[in-house]
């Protein structure tokens, strides 16, 4: 019994760690898309940011400067998206695809040229990374049954960015629903003409939204490269940007449901390995690949309207042309 | 910018000059990156160009790569004509490979090549089209967005192929997920074999007869899109679904038809890679060709001739890039991937960035020409 509980605790703890980059990216996607700008480029921005974080951490040895570098790169990529989609009214999906492919290519090219390891960055020492934090009383807590391990491993034992991710959700919710900026942001995603008529700049609002998205992708990349791992490796985002996009759609473009979708997908990720070779009563063995594909399948099913209705922001994907 | 003249430019500007300007812009940025990593871009260009044209081997490799890009470029273009963005070419080609593999594994000890190869192709086409049909149905009848569903289907395809390759088809003793090797009857003939049979000596390369299928697909797409009522329906829906309804066209059925065709075209990659070269199913044989197709279609302006030209260009970039990374190891092969992204950015997303100033320039020159004629 106790053993089972410890296992459950370890799965919960892994769920939080797996969900962290998804939460950052889902919030990023939410801000961008609630303002009316489709963000297929989460994956690319996160990858570029992860590369930047690892490079800066290698050179400076400081995780904080690395975070700053990653955020700057994330914002630059987001601004490129903004210039293409907001200023030049280009196709937002095409721009996102371009960002993903550019990031996939450039990170390997630059990494290979600078470090000569086929795109990998050198391994980082703990000082240059965000390491798990010690919360008070964690060591003693183990002796307390049930609650002890929960306290030490699920509430505690994570690195700083995990906490930042889960704080970003209420903050994002507050900004979106309880500030003037948030109200305008949602309005511009539903009907930009109304916002424009009120004398507020549609373009500047949307730019701010994509900058927020870039910043959050910067955090996600930093987490992957210098918190969860000890360096950058090619294509290390491995589709997480798309899972986050799926989570955001699954959460119907709202912060709390999106976070729960991220936790669900993180949970699936955490149990996929543990379920290898396990036989379920009545079902038999479930292949790991099926569990890995579940986030995508669930999103398709949801989008098809079989489970409730996912309503996208009304003006999503439409560039705004001011009337002349 | 808001006051930019949206004038109609002559066709040669839109389909000739603009893509070339986009390409130059992408090359300039790529050159800048090459400069940043300490390599002379002009040297790099020279090595790449020579790496493509040096002999018949390098040219054959270029065409072999280009074959894939023609298939995926056409696939993206047909969907574009219907106003759909099919990001799922990668997954459709991947699943098509499964179809070809299953058909061939079942039949390769019974049938001769003359029957086996068409059956493999048909199986690939059915699987590829089928994999595109689900997102198409969901878009047409359930209102889910095709971009998101095709992305999801790429990942679902990848998981499915890992499962099939490792748990079902993997022969005993094989470490990596794959199928057993096909019987020789299922091999699509290589071009050098055919040439040898005709009496010409050619070095051995992966270039195979799937390039003929690619050529047939180009002709078919041109006839279908511009010379049949179905193609007319596709273009009508792509321009304005509402107007198409008034013309008695059902946009839902057009979405299904266009995506079906798109998946069927992407299936050509399976013909080239699985039946023409690897002769077995293996993981990641599509290798990003589905995404290259987006760049190819955008640069080729969704027209078969343009697609052939830009597919050859990207084939040359792949071949030249491989040569370049061999000569100068600092420049990784993935430079080509970055280059694709840049082309998609400049000729797709930033398409409206160039048009205004080119239009202004054109009008200026045009007016001068008119004035010169008048005096």
C-alpha cells in the first residue's frame, strides 16, 4: 500500500515537471490567439529560446542571464511573427510554420558551428542551471506517512520555473479577465473593429499579445534546456509546442481549463513509460505509442465537436485592415 | 504601407520576379548566417553549386531529392487551390508508406513486378488519401480547423508507425523499427538500370522511376485544376466559398475532394523512398519532405511548372548542402532546413512586404515608358 502511494506521488511529481513547458506555451498561445493572432510557432519559439538559454548559460554560467537571453530570443521570434502577421497582414499559419522550420534548422547550424557537437551544447554544471529547490522541512517530512512524501515531492522538490509556470496561470487569468488590457485584448480577438472605433490601436494591442507569448515561450525554452536538462540537444522540444497548442484548444482558449489540459497531457507523458508492458484487465496491453498519441487524438475528437464545443476567438486568423 | 497600391501587376512579375526576389532575400539571410559562423558565403555558394552540377551522380541525386518535393509540393498546392492549408503532407506520405508496405509484404512472393508495383502504388495512394480524408471530413462536416487536425494527424501517424514498425512488422533479429526487406519483384527500377538496359552507361544512384510518376502527377494536376469542372469547383471554393455555393458547388464536397487528391499526391513519396530506394518500411523515411512541400508550393505559386522548378531548386539545395557540409564541416546540413523556413517566411508570410514597393517601382517605370511613347 505504502509502496503504491510512493509510486503515485512520483507520478504526480513527474506530471508537474512534464506539464511545466506545456503550461508556459499554452499560456503563450492563449495570449496570442485571444488577440486574434494564430500561433502555430510555439514549437519554434520554444526551441530557439531553449538554444539561446543553453548558449548563454554555457558562456556566462548564470541561469538568470540565460533566462534573459532566452526571453529576448523568444520575443524576437514573436516580433518576426508580428511583423509578418500584424504589419504585413501575411498568412498567420504560414508564418508560424516558417518560424518552426527556421528554428529547427538554425539552432542546429549555429550549435554545430559554435560547439562542434552536431548541434548539442556542452553539459552544464549545476551552478549554471535552475536546480530543484529545497523547501523547509522536506527531509523531515518523509517520516510522516501519506502527507510527507506528497509535501516533499509534489509540493516541493521542483526547480523555480515549475512554480513560475503554475503562478503564470492565475496571473494570466487575472490579466485576461480583470484588467483593462485583458478586456481590450479579448475584444480585439473577437471584433477588432469595435476596438478600433474606440480609438485604441489594434496593431499595438496585438503586438503586445505576441510579445507576451514570446516571453512565455522564452521561459518554456529555458526550462527545457537548463532546468529539466543540462543543455540543448537538437529538436529537444519534440512536439511539445504542438501539444501545448492542443492543450490550449482543449482548454477552449481559457487559462484554467488549458492548465488542466496541460496537466492531463503531462500525466499521460509521465505514465506512458511506466505502462510499458503492463496488462490491463479486459483491455490487455496498451502500446506506449497509443498513450503518446492520446493528446493529439483527444484534441481531434474535441475539435470535431464530439465533446462539447471549442469556440475559437471570433477574429482569429484574420488580419485587420483599417477602413479608409 | 496602409496606402500601398494594390494594383494588378503583369503575370511575369507575380509568378517570375516576386519568387526570385523572395529567393534572393532568403539567400541573403542564409548568407548572413553563414557569415556569422565564420564561413565565406561566396565560397559556400560556389561549393554548393559545384556540388550539384559536377557530374551525373550529383545531378541524379538532385533529381532524386526533387522527386519527393514535387509530390509534396503538388499536394500542398492542390489544397491551397481549395483555400486549405494542408500541413499534413508529412503524415499522409508516411501512412502511404505503410499502405505500400502492407500490400507488398502480402503479395511479393506471388506476383511479378509488373503487377506488384502498380498494386503497391495504389495501396500507397489509398492510404495517403485516406489519412487526409479524416481531417477533410472533420473540417467539412464537423467544423474543426484543418490546420490543427492535420498537425495532430502528423503526430498520430508518427506514433502509429513506431508502433507498427516495432511491434508488428519488425522482423526477428532486427533492432530498429522496420519491416522485412521486400522481394526483388517489388523494387521500382532505378533509372541507371533502365538506362543500362537501353544501352547507356550510368553510375548507380537512388534515382528511380518514381520521377515518371511525378511527371505524370504534374500533368494530371494541371489538367485537373485548370481543365476540368472539378478543378474549377476547387478554385471557385478557394477564391470564395460563398460565391461557389451560388454557382451550385458544394464546398463540403470540394474540401473532401481536394484533400483526398492532396493525400494521394503526397503518397508519391512512399513510391520514391519505400519502393524505389529503401525497399522496406523504416522510420522517418519522409524526412521532412512534407514540410519542404510547403516552401515548394509557395515558391512555385501553386502551378505544376513552378513546383517542378522550385522542387529542383530544393533538390539542389539538399544535394549542394550535403556537399557543403562535407567540404566545410562547420556548415551543418540543416542549413537547408533553415533555408526552407526562410523561403516560407519571405514568399509566404511576408508576401505583402515586397508587393507594394515592386508595384510602385513597376508603375513608375511603366509610366515612364508610356510617356516616352507619347512624346
